[in-house]
C-alpha cells in the first residue's frame, strides 16, 4: 500500500474542508494520479474569479451582461467539463491547455467546452477597470505599427475581423510561428491554439463576438460593441501576453 504523496494529502484536505477549489489554470496532476479515491473526486476544472466587479467595465459592457456571461455562460463550460471528467478519469488529469491543443481529437462537446473555458478565462484577464488598463508596451506598440501601419489601423482591422465572423465566435490578435502579429477569427468556441484552427498562433488579445457578450446594451449592433470595447482593454496584460508569446 503506497503512502499518500504531498499532493494527494493536499487534495484530500481540500476535499475535506470543501472550500479550496483549485484556481485556473487547472493543471495536470503531475504526480501520483489516484493517490486516493478522494483525490480523484476533486473537481478538476473551476470558474476563475473575475478580479473585478461585474459593474467595473460599464458603460462599455453593462453589469448584467458581465454577471450572466461569467456566472452562467462561463460556469456552464466548467460544469460540462467536470461532468465529462466524471465519466472519463483521463480527462480529469489534463489541463485545459492540453484539451485545447488536442481539440480536433476530442468529441465536439469537449472541444466546445474546453475552448469556452480557455477563451473566457483569457478574456476576463485582458479587460480591467478604469485606472488599471495601462498602455501598450513600447515593444507591442512598435510591432502593431510595423504590422498594421498604426494603432488605429490595427483596431479597424480587428473590428473588421469581429464583424466579419458570421454567427458566433471570436476575433484574435495572435503571435504566429514567425513571431509576427496577425489578426484572425475563429468560429464557436474555437481558438488559435487549437490543432484544428485555420490560422494557428498564440493569442495576445481576443474579443468575444457571441451575441451574449453584447446584446443587452448593443442589441444587433456588433460593430458598436467592437468599437466601444477598446475602452476596457487591459493593455498591461496584453503587453505581457505579447512578451510571453515572443519568449515561447
Ligand atoms: Mn462568451
């Protein structure tokens, strides 16, 4: 009979007190899978905290939209993944990044819900309340100028990608395999990290163009949402994403 490892003990403790949900990203359990039955019952995926209030992005995004988007839409992806993991112990041991990278080899439900979980976790982090949004780093600003001509030209092209995405999906600014910036869009809850993405790369910035992201304030006017959304972008985080994508 093997003894519990440290991570097994922590998992048991977390389950016992019932409050210490793992924080995103849910990472693969590197050591001693199934060190105890209790460890296997810990829910592998969890809804991340926003880090700001539901009203913090108004008026660009209203509080009710944020509340529904986070507590209902994002929660549904997490719940579905956890339910799927109950039937498939292998799934429980994988990070959302691993699920996304192998989305094309998964059932549609896993592709959609892992994508939804990854995309929304990313999305909350690249927006911020007033006073915490910062500016593009000099490196990012220079790369945007070089690739798109100017910040205004970049924003226009990004908005065009968002309005041009038929139905539901996402617009993205990515760093491609040549370490160059590029704009792309994906359908549904796909993203550029997926093996099935038409254009692959590391997301630096992304905007959700599903109707649930904007309909309460903007109704059918997706273009108005896309243009107002720049007001809430967390350029400090986006600049970090850019630096990290270059370093990878
Ligand atoms: Mn959404």
